[in-house]
């Protein structure tokens, strides 16, 4: 009868592996796991409270910082004020000089962003009236991407 195969339920039964350092028995300290977790959390909270108390005590004992020193600024010289408004714009051309279609006048345009003077051209269009802004075309003579 020793040659009989084992019963089906015993044939598929496995043994638990033995891992070094991991035991299935009670721990060495004898305390259950929830007690260890609560104790560890209590220790962490206690450490945070102690460090916070030490840090706040050192901040309280430091002397107050004096007010920042004030810098004395002299009063501005009101005798020579810079101009507050730009000079009046004089015209580029008169209606008489631009009376013929395709007449043109070169002028310098001051770029309001950079203050740079840019060469420009004013051109009278043949289809527009000499007295209306739509009868003119102005363009910059400076290349867009370069000098």
C-alpha cells in the first residue's frame, strides 16, 4: 500500500516557505502590531512638538530688528523742468505740394517705442482726395528684418 498515490487534496497542498528573519510566531517584543504603530506615531508627534518648542523659543529670545535706515533723497531742482509735453508736430507736407497723384515726400518718423528716427515716405494715391486721409499712404523705408 506504500505504492498508492496520495489523496487529491494532499497532492496539491503546498508548504509555506521559510523566509529568514520573518517568522510566523509571536514577535520578540511580545506586543501586538497595533500597539507598536500607535506607540511609533506617539513618538513622532512628541518629537515634532519638542522641535517646534525649541525653535519657537529661539525666535522669541532674539532681539527685535531695528527699523531699516532711511535714505535721504534731495529735493528735485524745480528751476529747470524737463518738457512735459512733446513739441508740437509740424506738418510733413501741405495739400498744395501733394496735389498731384503719385506725388511723394520723404520724412523722418520717430518710433514711439524706441525713440528712434525711421526714414518714411508719404505718397498721394491717385484715387483719393487730397483733402482726405484716405487719399494718402505712408510707409517706412527701413527694412523690417535688418538694417
